[in-house]
C-alpha cells in the first residue's frame, strides 16, 4: 500500500532553514505528482508546493522565493527546502500523493 513518511521537522529561529523529506513507497514514484501541504494551529489545511513527474514545480504565494521543492526518483523521496522561515510558517507539514497523506512533521519557527 501507499506509504509516505515525512521527516526533518523541528524548532528553528526566524530566518533559519529546514529541509523536509518524504520517503515514498507502494507506488511508482517517478510517474507520480507529489505535493506538500501544511496545517497551522487552529487553521485549515494549506497547500504549499507541488512537483510533477516531469519536474514542473508550483508554489503557494506565501512561500514563493523561500521554499524549494525537489525530488529524487532514485530514492523515492521528495524534499522541501525551507529558507528564510517565518513564525507564520509554523505548522504540521504533510506530504501527499493523490488521496494518500503522510503522518506529518512539525515545524516550529520561534525565537
């Protein structure tokens, strides 16, 4: 079955960086579009970024220029490099492929 396992979250100061990883299994990763979404405390789910199998990438306006999504098909892994982090980036970050979601990884941006 489809499994998505996120890692790389943590506590970081404003302006800092983190790289999230999502290890995928149970499907043909190289031909799948992947995306990241997040849920901040008390708020709804927000789509953050997506990457197609052909490498095309998309970003929410709120993270454009600060976040970079990438994929390594040899490792069945999708990444989210997050730079210039802000307190409002604090959320649980989820990896998604179609209707499947990972368990999430917490990102907290605070001084």
